[in-house]
């Protein structure tokens, strides 16, 4: 009898602790925005009604939630809200002239419930495909976008960017989809991990040949933990993920105001915010589409693929992998051009200066990425702005 009473008592106490933990999980932790977003502000065009709504509102409560994913949201155990999200929310606060408070919840479910019950005005989502906003929620434009990135070890940077051979590929948090991976690596064995760090560690330890994941988490983790071991070798334009704001559909002025703010974020502003948190060359800096004239857009539609004339032995500027794809400095630049324009590139090779001149004169090419400018050459071909400036040096033995 005494043992039965003791078991009941322990069960009751355990149930009480679980219930208290559940209640505690629903209660948010108030965070202080810690930001260095600087003096630049977007140019907002708010209606009189929107300005009056903001003046009456005075304070916006934004719900965020775990897990914290650098560089968007860093460890907040100190009570400070830091990262790229904090920079943007600090900018939002100054641009709208309104006080912004941050509440961190344990999950997206708790954060959305806070909006539904009026405890928060907005939820700032984690990176994901577009939020399927159904009543009573509405979603804003994307704020930060991330792209799939292909990572391998630095000693294997010339591995092919796609292959039919059997390879092992690590992914984290279910991104990207297996269908996406199979499009480039149809015979891949896919290893699933909970975090980008775990997946990248499998690559570092030789358990996988590649890692594919979002470029923000990949770049941040590599820069912090694998800087001398792993490298990103390709970015894809398809299957991006975003974060965005969620509000109740009854808060009719709020999302249009937020969208106005997001649309006003120019490239200089987003670059200023992103650069302290990202390694150089990360395509997350390319947050805005190119501003093209109708004539330029029509030209791109008529010329979706361009022929690129290179010398494959001109390292580190132009190299070829086993699939005849351009790698090296030029390959990285062409990858970024593809992200911004959608242009595809076909390789045309010339193994010597004489062969290159012959092919240039024949005209079967569109781009020569390693040309050196001179006034006499400008009579025959058009030059872009310089992509690389190098000083000459003379060595004496």
C-alpha cells in the first residue's frame, strides 16, 4: 500500500513538473535588440492613414522562436537579440518611428498563437519556403533569402558540380529536398542531419562527399568552424528559402506598412546590414533583382545561353572540371551572374594564345572573361568594367 502511494505521489509530481514546463514554454522571454544597423534608412512612402495608425499603435511586439539560426539569430541567452534579424528590426523601428519589442517563444506554434491571441503583432519566421498563410494569417514579402549551396573539402574543390557517379551527400533540416539533390546527383546516397554543423562535420570527417544546404547557415558555419577545411563551390538559383513577417488579417494596415519598408531596402542598405555577418562573396548580398530596361530584359530572353571563351590552363582564373564546366575565379563570377540573370554558359576552349585569337576572329563566342584592356583592342571588341586589378612586379634572382 505504501509503495502504491509512493508511486502515485511521484507520478503526480512528475505530471506537475511537465505541466509547469509546458506553461513555461508558452511564456515568452523579452529580448533587447542589439544592433549596429547604422544611419541609412529606406525611403518610405506611407499614406496619411498609415502614419496615423502607427502614431496610435506606438509599439510593435514581434514574436521570434527557437531554434536560433546564425547569422539571422544568434544565441540570446544573454537577453540580447543579435544577428541579421536584429539589424533589420532595428532599422524597421527607426524607419517607422515606433518602438519594437522582441519576445522569443519556444516554437513557431507558440509564436503564431501569440499573434492569434493578441500578445504579439507580428511573427518573424525562420528561413523556409513561402509561408502558406491562410486565415486568420497574412504574410509579408520575404525579408532575407537564402539559396542552396554546394560544399566540399578544400582538397577536392575541383570535384564535379554534378555527376551520375555514386556519391554521398549530407543535408540538414530537410533542406533542400531529395528531389532537388537528385537533379544534380541522381545516384546520390543522402544523409540527413539536424543541423548544418553536424552535416558539415560529416563532410570534414570523410563520411560524405558533399554537403548541400542554405548558403547563410553554410557560410557562417564554415567561416566559424571549418574555415581552412571546407569551401562552397556552387550556388543554385532555384529553390530559395526566405523569412518573412506574419500578422493577423484583421491588422489590415500592418503588412502593407511592413511591405513598404521591405520594398524600400536598397542594395546599399542590405549590403551594409549583411556584410558584418557574412563572408565575402556570399550571394545573400544579392538581395535585389537587377534593374533592367525592357530592352535588356528582351535581350536576355532571346539569349538565354552565352558562349564563354577561355584558356583552361590559365589558373586560378579559368579551369575546367571533368564535366567541361568553368571553375576558378571566372567560374565563381559566372555563378553569381547566373544567380542574378538566369543566364547559362557554354564553354569554348582555346589551349594557346594563337588558338584564342583564331577563335575570336571567327566570332563563335560571346564572352572572353580574362581579356586585358588596351585602346587598340577596343577598336575590335567591347570591354566591361574591370573585374580584377593586379599590379605587375619584377623579381630578380
